[in-house]
C-alpha cells in the first residue's frame, strides 16, 4: 500500500487553501462592515457564512481530501457574530440604553472587531479542545475515509488540523486583547480618528496577512521535506498509475483474532504495532470472490473457512485504487489451527478492545479505523432503531459485542445507515425538532425536484 501512503501534492495546497478561505472570510466580513452601512454588517456575516457553507459541502464532491475544521469554525464564528450583534441591537431598541454605542450598528461608531474577535476566539478554542467529539470529526473517523486510515496524510492531518486551530485561537485571542485593551484604556468616544481605525481595522488585517505568509512558507517547506524523502506523489504519477486492489483479511476463530504483534508501520519504522498479517495486492480493478477466498486459503493453509465481506473504499485520490476488507471465520477453537502459515498469534478480542480504548498506539492505523467502523455499527444497531430512537427505555444501557456477534450478525457493514444513526439519534439535543426539520427540508426538496420534471 505504498502508493496510498504517499501525500498528494494538492492535499498540502488544500490545507493552506482551507485556512486561507477561513481567514479571508473573517477579513472580508470585517472590511465590508466598515465599507458598507453598519446596519448591513449582520447581513454580510450571514452571506459570508452561506458562502462558507456552500464551499464546505461542495468539497465533498471533489477528489481532494482535506480537513474542513477551520472553514467550519469560521462559519460558526460568522453566524455567532451575526446573531449576537442582532441580539444586542434588539435589546438596545427595547430600551437597554447602557450598551456602548460601539456595539450599535445604527450608530456611526460601530466597531465589529469587539465582538467578532472574541467570538472567533471562543469558537476556535472550542473546536481545538473538543475536536475529537465534533460531529464532523466523528463522521470522518467512522466512515472509513481513506485519508484517515492509511499513509502519511493521516499523520499530517493529525498534526496540522489542531495546529491551525491553535493558531486561530492565538490570533483571535491576541486581537481580542488588543481591541478590548485599547477600547477600555485609550479609546475616546468623540470621533473615530485614524489611530482608532488602525487599531480596530488595520491591525487585524495585518495580522491576517502575516499569518497567511507564515503558512505559505510552512507548507512549502513541508512539501520540500516530503519530496526529499520521496513521500510526495505528483499529479502526473497519479494519472499514470494502473488499477490496484488491496485486500485486508481478518481471520477469526470464536472470539479471537489472528494478529501479528510485530507489524511495522510504513511511516514509523521504529514502532511495532498489532495488526492483521493477512493482506495482499492485485494489479486489477476488482477481484472475483472465488479468487479472494483462494488467496486467504493459501495464506492461512486452511480452506474450510467462511469468507464474508466487511467493507471497502475506493481511494479518493488515486483513480482505480481501492481497499477491501474481508472476515475469514474458522470453526472450532484456535487450538485446531496450529499450522497457520503466516507468523502471528491468536489474540482475544477483549484484549484488542482494551488496547483500542486505552492504548491505541499499540494498534495499527488501519485496524483502528476498521474497529471504529465495526464497533460503531454493531453498538448503534443494538442501541437504536433505524429512526434513531433508543430500543431500551433505560438510557444508561450500554451494550457490548464480540466477534461471535459479528459472525452471527446479518448487518451490511458497507452501508453507512448505522453510521448516520450514530451521529444523529435520540441522544442528540432537540432530536425530535431537528428530525422534523430534516423531514420538512427533504419533503420540500422532493416537491421542488418533482415540479421540475
């Protein structure tokens, strides 16, 4: 899987581009709020949020994989600013006259940065601290996105996504301190002079530009480092590649999984992890099931097992490249299979789950992704029905599962249905209201599409 492990040169560009889009949207909001009549500032914020929303969801149809945390954070920043500014001005209109004029967009001294910077600071900080529990990140982890399961890109994203959020948190925290410090200590509410404009407008613009230049240099140097170590795959190489199918097998007997505890990860050669020793590659687009079973029969030395498809994904970066996973269930006890041809050992699945929960660094990257998907689907199906409602009235009920349950299950692990239920169910705040709203939007969309036919 060496080809899939490399970083596409466009992915580094996309990381910088996503940060640029986020910062530019905030800079544009701040600039237009001063250029246009002040009462249009919330409208500009909502339009900016809409542009970011369209950009984020259009990215899902592209072939370049990247992290969208920064655009998402700035989207919520724009929305938060719009609603807070409207709320403050509504309270002012209702008679709360103690609000400073700098927060009233019907007044000539309106200063957007006083609200915009702190809101973006808190949202960036929240995304940084709780990114692992965000719906966006959960969806990437449990869906089996190839960017998060193989290769160096996963390591790059794990470092750069929090780094970008930390950078935004520091920037907006710094701008908040500068703006509010000047406002409380030096600002005189008589007229908006050149010094005021410099502090409240130009300082932020300068900081955004300097931050952009820093990240241009950072990602260019990262590109050079990866290219020097032969970790970059160019667009020309991508277009010249022949079709390849990678297959991973999970050999199971009872509640034990056959693993190699000395697997070496390609990009961390000094580290041994637990992973399946059964994988192969074929230079073709797709493999017949009979051939898949013959391969694992030859690899294990036992041809009487039950082959079952787990799930597969096509690479979003490399055309005609795909990764397939299969279960291979053996009857009886592990002691009945003493002569498996590949080096390894039988490990109880409870031990695998313990490592997954308490010491994931002991497991291979791909087996973590696969276990996440398997556990999410199995546990979600046991907990909720297809509509997202809990099957048990006991809310604290937390089911468990083992590999025997997996073998006896008729679930389609390729289908994302239970993944979606895990992300949106009755444990979600205001679930019924949100569910009704989704149905309403889907119904309106269907009616609209029907009227166009």
